[in-house]
C-alpha cells in the first residue's frame, strides 16, 4: 500500500521561545495512528527521507503509483528526482 508521510519539527519549549531541535518523518497513512519513521538534523534531509519512504512503498503489492504531491509547490517537477 502506498504510504503518506509528513515532515514536522521536533520542538523544545523554553520561556522565551520555541526551539526547533530537528525534524521527524511521520507515516500518516492512518491518521488515527501516526508512526514516526525517522529523525533528521535538517528539514531538507527529512523531506528527502519522506519522499524516498513514499516512493519505496509504491513498490509494494496493491500499491497505487507515486503521485506528484510534494512539499515544494514552486518546483514544476513536484520536487521529486526519482530515476
């Protein structure tokens, strides 16, 4: 089954600010049961990991093809560079 991933910040709340200490990739295919897939130091690393995770799951039996949905709407190719 094709999976859906979300990239979200890992935050630390302090009295003066909310600090982003990293980024996580979460499988949100089942919205009632999100599962963390990986953690990354930078947002671009997390985005790449989410893209790869979604793409890999399209190879599983009964999966629909990978769509062009992506995290960067300004990229005319959908931001994916999957050869």
